[in-house]
C-alpha cells in the first residue's frame, strides 16, 4: 500500500469514526438493555454512514450489540509470495498489514473521543490483542483489529455492547453501596479451590451478602462450597460445567456460577435452578445479571416474581 493509499484509508477511518461517535452518543441515552425495537429506533435516527460500511446488530434476552466494520484490509495469506523479491519482502508486506490495522485502531479510538472502559465492563473483543476499550454511558465501546482465523480477512471494527459502568447502574437501582469491607480472597480461593470472578468479589466488597429487592440474597464468601462437578455427557462422557452457588431467593431458587471443568478460573455464565423448574443457563456474569433483573429487563421464571420494569422510577433495594 502506498503512502497516498494509506492516507486515504486513515481519512476514511476518521469519517466512519465520526458516525460511530454520533451513534455512541445516542446509545449512551439507553441506561438499560434495550429491546430490538428500541435499538432499531436509535439506529434509524443515527448519522448517515458511507454505503459500503457494514453494520451488524445482535439482540436477545441478555445482549445488545452493534458492530461496525471500519476497514477491511483483506486476508494477509492472500498475498502471493511470487509478487515479492524474496521471503523477507513477503513477510514485511504481511506484517505491514497488521501494522496498518493497529494504526487504524489508534486513529479510530482517538477520533471517538470517549473515556476508558471501567474494569468491570464487558470485553466482547477479549480474544483480539490489538484493541482499545472505551465506553459511552453504559455501553462498552471496543475498537479492535479482528481476524477470526488466519485464512479470513483482517478488519478494523468498532463493537458497541451494552454492559459498561454496571456498578453505577446498580447504585441507581439498589442504592449506594454500604461497602462492608475487604475480604481475604486468597484464603477463600484456597479453601474452595478456584479463583472467584471479579464481579462477585466486587459485589461482596461493596454490598456484602445483602438481599436485593427483598428476595435475592448473595452468598457470603465464608459459606461458598467447593464447586460441584457437572455430570458426564456425550458418548465420550465428558465432564460438563461445575456449579458454584453464589445467590439464593426466598422461594428456593439458586443462582450458580458455571466453571469450566478443565480451566481453573474460567467462568462460563450462570445457572438458575429452582425446585419446580428445570435449570436455566444464562451467558452473563453475576453483576450484569443482577442489573438486568433489577431493571426489569430480564424476567426470570424461577424467581418468586419478576421485578417489574421500573418506568415509574421505583428503586430496587440492596441491604
């Protein structure tokens, strides 16, 4: 790529980033997980973008994501070694594509003008090393160089996913955190044999084993059991996820962390089980789940009653 072409790509990145910045400002107005209709409304009113810019939208019960492909640099493996003087020249050309992608990530991130993401914000691009994590309101905004496999294109993308400043939203829903004090987490981990996720530790340190909305109570660290092994499944009898109960409800429902049976400290979501219903797995962390439930955006059949959507300003309480 010539310097003129590189400058042209950089300018295009700035133009697309301006549109993404406008979209981020609109999304920041949505403090809770939006419905697909609400998200469509935001996108319809967002600033126009170039016709060849791909935008993807994904929503379900627990997720809302908008992905924007800023630039497609092609697949590095598509470069033909015969077009270069020697192997070194070919490797330099391949490496230059990755350098260009990293430079574009920086250009777009700077142009967005957003602040850094908080430590507990969702990180949907965690598998991609070249990324910048930002946020707009309660939306995690990640600019990343993305290549899902070596034979796929290298792209620069912006991912806008609901799930930033969750502590701030929880404080609005449940009141300010009482902050009961520190916990000896190494001792807890040594006793149960696994390192606990950051959001559970944050919840205990900020709110303690409190009860939210009068029915959902966090399990204190000293009462946590050793994770229970999952059943063997499939023809090969592979062990399924281990479960670690971390919250209970007044009607006997249990919320458990799902732990990877082969990777210590790798958490796979939550399982909600009650005496009268089949277990229900949810692909979220505990803090995110708590915000969804207290905001009324995620009714849970296993719970005593689904918290109503609080359009009237009613607060859920944690005490």
